[in-house]
């Protein structure tokens, strides 16, 4: 995103600064469609791509459209992101939690639920980190066709794969049943509020009309700069840079866990920006307020590495996290229960912390009497290290290479 791009967009003739097509600038839609088809294997028609303010707005756009069509419920992965539920709830839809196992959404409960719309994260399930099996992907699409339903695929971190081949997006298998959403939040900065949704043909007009009445389209200058950045190859370079940095941070976190919290089991490490760590209970939380009963600590307000406690039951927990190995366990639960040999499961995000911080943060081994709140605490003075927004700034400042 060279300075020149911003200047050219700024100096754009007046007509380009009028009210945009609510779907977004044609240049950006074309650039994103080509990039997504190449990188994620989606079926990407620029005419069916809607530029929006992140996956969050894609969710609400779809929610409003489905609600207007008479759907009242949306299925959400359990464990899954509570944010999905909140976003759809804001459109008047009730959320129905649907159980996952190690392969993906369980077909039986899905069929019994009566829902006709679901939100899923099949490439790197949030938060467990599993990649859905081919069978479960096919079963979900069969279900969608059978009930005349729709799937929102949230590809929130689909670009970051470390030890395994990239998994293509679900949308590529049935673009008429799957709406595909992504954003620059993990690659540039969440504050940019720029994302996209590829919309099934049958829903396109309604989604575009909803986008028009919601905000008349995203700001033109932001779109023009991103279009130039993608077209000139800067976005690909930025993804490669992020991939390297995120891999280093992940490796540093894993090494630090092994060194300072021996016996910790980790999963979900092959992709994405967080790991699920099952920490032996001797390092785990203590509760001062619940009669000595062990319970997961609350999320640390950490500047870099963040961890979240695991909910023993996805539905009841504020942060619904269970390790893949703990699916379906309710008693003597190694993911959060308190028996002998119990473990505490934490969700440790490493995206915002460069690896010296990860090492430093994790090295703060909690004293046995202290809760896991301290487990991955990062002192505030380490916040001077660059974070993704800084990475975006670097990208903005880097000299543009001419092709
Ligand atoms: C599961 C999930 N989906 C999507 C997003 C990104 O949302 P947005 O693109 O609106 O920033 C996040 C951000 O942390 C997330 O955790």
C-alpha cells in the first residue's frame, strides 16, 4: 500500500468520489475476486462480491436478509464464537448451538434442529482448531440443499497455514448454498473494517439492498487503496510476511509452554492464530471465591498473548472453549474439571505478540496458588513491540515496487 496509491486515490476525479455501488468499487471487487479464487479456491464472481465492514457486517447483512425471508433461527458451532451468536441476535434471529465432534458439525443434531441457516468455520474451526473432514463438508452441503438452507462460511484466518497444506474454502463446493466471508482483520488490521462476502445468486439482490440501506457502501478511498495494494501484489507480500511472523510466534509460544509449563498438551497448532493448551492442573486456577473449587480463570488483559479459560460446557461458558480431545465429556472433564490429573484448557492467541513477548509472557509461570489469570500475562511495557496495526503501517510506508 504505497503512499502513491493513497495519493492517487485522494486525487481521484470527482465522479469516483460520488456514492459508490453498494457492493463496492469495481476495481476492488475484481482484485479481491481474483485473489480469493487463487488463494482460497472459492468460486469468485466479482458481480457477487460485496465489500463490507468485516465478517461482522457480512454476518448482520445475511442475518437481516434471512430474517426478512422468514427464518427465525441460525445454527452456531458449539464450541464456537459467541460473537457469531451476538451478531445474528442483533438481526432478530435466535441462535441454536449445534454440537461439533473431531470431524465437524454432527449431522444428526443439525438435521434435528430445524434450522435452515448455519454459521461455520470449517477451515480452522474457532476455537478448537480442527479442520472439518471432507465427509462433514459434504454432509453439510447435502443438508443445505435438502432444507433449502444457507451456510455462512467465516474464513477468518484461512490464509495462515503452518504445517499442513491449505484447506480450500467450503464455498468452492457449492457457491449457491454457501456465503463466504473474510476480511483484512488478521492480515492488516481489524480497525480497517474492510472485508468481503461472496453471496449466493438467490440472495444477492437482497444483500445488496440491505447494504445500501445500512450505509450506502464502504468508504471509497479505503477501497481504492486496498484495490491498488491487492492488484500490485502488496497484499500477497503482506500475507507472506504475516505467515512468517505468525509461525515464529506460534513456535516461540510452543517452545515456551514446553519449557515453562511441562506436560501441557497443545492442539489446533497447524493453522490460525491461536492454540488450545491443556495445562496440567498443578499450574491451574484456584478459586478464592467458590469454596476452593478449581475453575478456569478469566481472560487476562494482556497486551500481547491472550488466553481465555475453557468452559466445561460450551453453552454455559462465557468463553466457550473445549479442546478437541474433550468433546462431549461432561464428567471428570480433563478440559476443565477438577479431578486428579485434571487439566485446565486455555485458548492462547499469539497474533498480537512478536515472539520475544510470547517467550517473556509465557515464562511468567504462575505460582501454584495463583490462577491461570497469570499464565500468559504479558507486562504492559512489552506493548511497544509491533502488532498487526503496526504491520499495516509498515505496509503503508514500504516503497511500492513497480512490476
Ligand atoms: C471467529 C472470528 N470470525 C471473524 C473475526 C473477524 O471479524 P471481522 O472481520 O469483522 O473483524 C474474528 C476476529 O477475531 C473471529 O474471531
